[in-house]
């Protein structure tokens, strides 16, 4: 655990230090988000935050590669994730600068998923009444689907200062806890790509947030949101390949089920926003990729919340779903339920606090 904590801190420090330099070059090369009617920001703001994240991730890998435990995580799958991440950042850089069309981005995301497949990162089995080993073609299709959905879920939620970075940090923390505890409880190797990748994700998000908190000096852009979505999805898929499902008893089916479903649980808020947006736009006869100003964070702000308060509420809402699901894999269901109640209470309090304040002032 100590080496993973050090890895997280290194990634955070590097991202914090590198981001101002990347911001300077983003402005120089015109990778700047102009103000549009649907945007929450009011001044042109640099993009390419994903470049800072990628650089921090790269330098972190070079440093921790020599650690006794974490260094063992650098296998073929980790190489594939890094190469796919590099490709998706280049795609995102182009989009941040030139605003590519949706189909081009979708094709690029699928290609990044294809890189993962070339390096053996794919879903191998699914749990049912018994574990079902998947044909290669089905496993590859599910892998591409998981990657595309996760990338676009993170991308859709990136519409407010600090929102996507904070939500992904919370989600990655829940996923890291699951992958590490699974190794401890069931005797699997603690040196795995999922634990390494999620520790680095947490670090780069923490390091990036001070620059991205309202009022943001830089946005992560598509280079950042697609990077985070891809690495999170790849970590989940990789975990299924490291687990021997037969080593987990039927009485503990939760740990067998969760590697495939945890990404959807920890990203429940962005995924809900994604699904609602697609349904809303299709119902209006528009493209599911057409932008609007009706996302969950827009609705919270319409209810009188500031950008900072909205971000915190959505962090807490993400934690309310992500951590109880993780706890349920290792503890009795009542423990998970209790944690959900506590987190939900805190979330509701965070939501109502501002309303009561406004009501008091108006009174």
C-alpha cells in the first residue's frame, strides 16, 4: 500500500507542476475554449489539461518502474494501456484545437480500444449461474463497448470547473480500494495494472484540480476526459484477466461480479447523465451528440447552486453509489447499506444547505 500511496503523490505533484507549463503552450497554439451559450465559463480558457495528465502519468511510470512492488505491474497489459492512452490524448489534442466531428472522435476511440485488444486487454469471462468463458469475438466486442461508454460518460460530465476531475478521482479511489482489497483478501498479486493505473488516475486528478477549480485557469478538454475514461475502463477490463473466478466461492459472488460492473457503478452519475442526454436529444429529433444545456450539473445550477457547490454535490453523489458497492463485495450488506445512508445524508445536507441559506436571506 505504501508504494501505491507514493505513486499517487508523485503523480499529483508532477501534474500540479506541469499543468501551468502546458497551459502556456495551449494558449500559444490556440487550444482555447471560447465562450459559447451552453458553457458555464465566462472567459476564454486554455484546454489540453489532458496533456499535463499524460505527461505526469508518463514521468510517474518512469519513476515507479523501479519500485519493488509497483514495478512488477509493468507487463504487456500496462504497456497496451499506456499506448492506447497516448493515442487517445493525441486525438483529444486535435479535438481541443480543431473541434473534430463526433463520428471522427468515436472512430478514434474505437481504434484506441483496438490497441488495448492487441495487447491482450479484453473481457475473458462473465459470471452467471456459473462462470462463462467468452469467445474471443464476444469478449472483444464487450471490451470496445465498455471503453466507448466509459470514455463518453466522462466526456459528457466535463462541463463544469473541477467536475470531471473530482468525479473521476472519487471513482478511481473506489476502484483502487476494490482491486487492492480483492488481492489482499483472496491472495491475488497486489502488483497489478488496475491498482497502478487507478492510483495514478487519482494522483493526476488531485494534481490537476487546483488549476481546474472554479474559476478554472485550464480545462482538461477532450484530451483529458477521454484519457481518464479510457484508463479507468481498461483498468476494469484488465482486472477480470487477473482474477481466477474459481478461486472465489459462490458465497462471495460479489467480487466475481464487480470487476465488470464496478466501472458502471462508480460512474453511475456520469452514465446517468449520458443516458438521459441521449434519450432527451433523440426525443427532440436531434443527434445524441448534439450539445445542450440540460445536463445534471446545469440543472443543479439552475436550482441556485454555485459551480463549486454543484461540483461538491456531484462528488458526494458519486461516492454515495461507488463506495457502498465496493464495501458490499467484502462486508455484510448491512454495512454497505449503512455507509450508503451516511453518505446520502451528507449529500442531501450539502444540497439543502444552500437552499436554506438563500431562503434565510430572502426572508
